[in-house]
C-alpha cells in the first residue's frame, strides 16, 4: 500500500487581516490540518498585510504563512502577482488554491485584480494546477444597482457591469475548477450565476460554507435573554437601520430587550462605512432608542465575536443586499442561536427550512419575527432543532473532503515510500 501526500499553496487574506474571507481561510486551513493529517504534508499560505511591513513569516505545525505584500500600497498590490508566483516557484506545491472576493480596487491590484490573470498564465506555463473559490457572487443586476448607488450615473453603471461580466467569464476559464461558495447543495444560485456570466456548468462546482460542529459550543444560560446582535463589517448594504426601526415595535412587547450593533468599516470602503455608522447613530437618537440600542464602532476579537453570538437571544442578518456567504450565520448555527435573515440575495429563501427568512428593508417583518421568537420557547426550540440537518452537511470535515477529492482528480502524485 502506498501513502499519497500533497503540498498546497493557499492564496488568500488571512488573520490578523480582518474580514470574512480571512476567517474562512483560517478555518479551511485548520480543517485540512485536522482531517487530512496524512494526505496533506504541507500547507503554505501566501497572504498580505494591510498598511504594515510585508515579508513577515510564521510557521505552526505543517502550516507556513508568508505575508508577501501590502494590499493598501498601490505599487505593492499591483505587483503582488510577481511575489506570489516567485514564492510558488520556490515552494513547488502540487496545487494552488485562491480564495477570491470581488472587491473594487482590492488586494490584487487593478480594478478587480486583473494582474491575477498574469499569475494564472504563469501557473499554466509551469503546469501547476490551481483552483479558485469565489466568496462574493455578484449577479449583474446587483452590480449595476451598487455601482449606480456610488456613481449616480446609469451609463457608467451599465458599462461597469458589462466589464464585470467579461472579467468573471475569463476568471472562470483559467482554473481547473471554479468553486462557488453557496449556502446549500444544489443552490439555484449556481445555475443563475453561470447563466448570467455564460460560464459552462462543467467549469464550476459548489463549495458549501463550513461549520465547526465538533467545537465546544456550550452557551451561557440565555433563557431570559432578550438581547439581539448585528455583527460584522459596517456598510450600507447591512440594512441595520431596519433593525433599529424594528426595535420600536419590539420594545412595546419586550421593554427589557436590547440591540447591539458591532463592527468596523472595511479598509476598502472605510469612509462610506463611517458615514453609515453616523447615520445609524442619528437614527437611534431620532427614535429615542439610546437606552436600548448601542453601536460599537470597532473590530471584535475572535473571542469577543464568539461571546456576542453565544450569549445572544437572536442573531439578525438584516442585509439589504447579500453577495457572499455569512460566517456570522454559520457561527450562530454552531452555537444554536436563532437567526433572522432577509431574502436579499444568494437565494437565502432556500434556507427557510433552517432559519427565519423575512423580506429585506422591512422593519415590520423583522419586528414580527423577533417578537415571535422572544415570546415562544417552543418556536425557538423548533428553529434550533432544524440546525441538526444543516450541520451534518456543513461540517468542515465534509467540506474539506469534497475539496480534497476534487484536488486528487487532477493531480499526478509523487508517491511516498510504502507503508
């Protein structure tokens, strides 16, 4: 019998860099380590800093982290592909896996990371297979709406959306497989995304968001808790103003209830995020909710983030636009906390068997569902019981097994000595 081992390069944001993609990558790496101790011999994470000196190096077990460039430096991020490729050639991995989010003027230079195409061509030339996981799945109508919000120019928003279509199509043509990060298997979003960008279905496969089912999930006693939480990057698409307005109605039935909104703006949209926080504070004052609704304008540590969720009565995902999988939602599922989400994209309505879904931008609908959950222990228990089926399909052991099996379909292995 022969033991087969592979060496992986993961190109991604990575903690302490903030954001869902970085946290997802860290969990993905931890899962590969845990569930494939013999099959995967080395994991090299090629990542970046944000405004700090690059060139940092860390090693823990079989995981090596190389912080190769500063994503906030125009020059550094536009030539990041060169540093990444040189490091890949130094490592000579069996495969490369890129975790990618569509962020304008983002971490890999250009408008959407066009320099990555140079990296892809180079990897093709040296015959190193690579895969891409798409974390943000913008559909054309969402893109046009977002660009119009920023530019107030309909012609420009249509032109930019056309460019996104071309970029996304080309992006899907390079890797061995394009993984789409979706909420459930067989999501309608997969087919819709491929149709919108004219991508053959055979070029993609679904990657479901992982959950740590076997982590310690003991909760503080929240039997009498009436505290709701909204967590994550501060941005107008979060729709937190509707949760604030919903609290007017919730407080009439549950005077001791409260809402905490916590998070910081993303570096790529910092000014917009700050203006949004100011708007939320003005809304709280306008409706006289300062004693019941609070905003914490700061990035939460991992421990703080977990504690906020673990001790909440309800986690609210009141997004007015959703284009990426929610790590917050999956953490709440892990801790058995009821969730209310809005059907604002990514076909979240497909999750109605597992979590409460209400229409987006609708404070009354939010308020009705909040009071229903707070007022009924039986209803809360039913919602939480529904998580069991979801967790069995989303355990990180399942997610990484799917990816590993996709890897080995294409690889020509170097076999180690027989065991």
